[in-house]
C-alpha cells in the first residue's frame, strides 16, 4: 500500500470532505511549533529595543517574558557570541538574559 507523503494526500485519504480553502500560513505553522504568547505593550517595547540593539548580527530570535530576554539562533563568530548577550544585559528593563546562541 502506498503511504501518503504530502499534506494534501493525507487529507484526501483521511478526511471525508476536506475544506481545501484553509491552509495555515508559514507564520501560523511556526507559531504552532514554537507556541505563541501575545506581548503586552511594555514587553513589545522591550522586544523592539533588543532587536534594534543587536541589529543584523546573525539569525537571532528574541523572546520576551516580562523582563527576561531569551536569545536563540546563530551568530557569525565568538566575538558576537560574547558581545550580543552583554549588549542586551545593559538595556533598560532587562533583568535576565537566557543566552542560547551558537556560532554557525
């Protein structure tokens, strides 16, 4: 028996009358895997300050939980690996930095 390989094949084999008008966006899929939590105004402002402070120094995801900042992603070199968390720690409103950055 041939196993379905794509989303559409799986739907055709498992759903009697699939409504093909709805497909999750890539952003919705990402949020489903990572989990989504809306930021309040203060958290959003802190998020924007952190993103501006680190600029384009790698592929970094910034998560905010009140005054705690989580940094995930890849940076170019060891200097950025040390520098970026230190830049974030110095920002107003940051109480803790969870550094999960890697070189790559």
